[in-house]
C-alpha cells in the first residue's frame, strides 16, 4: 500500500506539470527525496536547471509511513533569483510558469544611454541597465595599437554581448585576410554554410555572417577593413538571450556612429 501511494504521488506531480503546459522547450524532472513520499522538481531548459520546487515543510504520517509535504519553496534561477512559498506543486507551477514566460519574452528597453568613446572612436546607444568596458587587444589582425581599441557591452548579469574592435591596420590587411584570421581562431565560422552578406553600419559597408557555437550560442560577425583601420564587431547570444535580445542588438547596431 505504501509503495502504491508513493507511485501515485510521483505521477500526480508529473500530471500537474503536463496539465499546466510548461513553456516550449521547458521540461520538469521529478526526483525523490530521502524521506519516502517527498519529491523535488527540477524545471529545465536546454538541459540546464532554471527553476526548482523543493519541499520546505512536511509531516510524517505514521499510518502510511510516508512524509507529506505541507509547504514548497519554488525558486527561479535565471537572471535575478526569485523565490516564493506555496502549499502545493500546482500552486508553485502556477507562479513559476508566468515568471519563465516573462523572462523568455523579447525585452523592450524603455531607457537607453548614449556612449561616446575615444579611443576606440565609436558612439552608440545601449540599455540603461547594461555597462561597458574598454581594453587594448593586439592579439589579432596584426595591429599595434598603443591605446584602447576594444569596447565590450555587458548585459545586466555581466554577460558579454557585443564586442567592437576598432584598431589601426598596421599589417596592411585586406578584409578577406581579416575574415580568414577570425576563422582560424573561431573554427565554428563556416562561410560555405553561411555565406557572407553586406550590411551598412555607421555608413561603412561590413561583411557579415552568423552561426551557432557548440549548439549553445548564436554568434554574429561583422568585418570592415581599409588602408587605415580594421573594425570587427561580434555578437554572442546564449539560447535564452536569442529570444530576449534580438531587437536590442538591432537597435545598438543601427545607433553606431564612427
């Protein structure tokens, strides 16, 4: 009888998740705790745990010999961690599912700030909650910059989203050579699968392509070179960011002035 009841509790939790319809690409694993009758639930996306529902309080039923949960702690782990307490798994999921859906929705930015740096000489707008950092990077493109030549834009959780290198073309490289150097470093760039196209950024015509890196990150590349300078822009978006940030990236690129 005890075994039958435990099995019933397990499948009841699974049925609750199915009935509430988890967001596309999101699954829930039900895992037994040490105490018979108690289960924790891991909500996953792309094999990564993004939320948990864990028994917080319970009482022991002497008659049936199992523990019965009386309160669950539910936690959303992406972005800014959020935690609530509910009496049932169903109530926990009713709170967690909208939180996940909201996190995965395209982000609309209400407030932007303008950035103007020199060096590297570039002007653009970026979300108010983001930040940036400058550095000197001479490990590629045979450049011998004496000052900062690299700008990185970071999201609110400090993920590096956009990288811009604007550096002197001291190696007298063509744009094709610049692209080939990038491909030697990043083997995931495949111009046969994803041929180059042209795009205008800040009045300059760039060559661009995109691809997936290790099936987890979408990368976009933009190259420009003339006799005086090389400009390389890269964008890296993890799976959830591919849903949240595409409009933001578009606005950033459109705002760039050289």
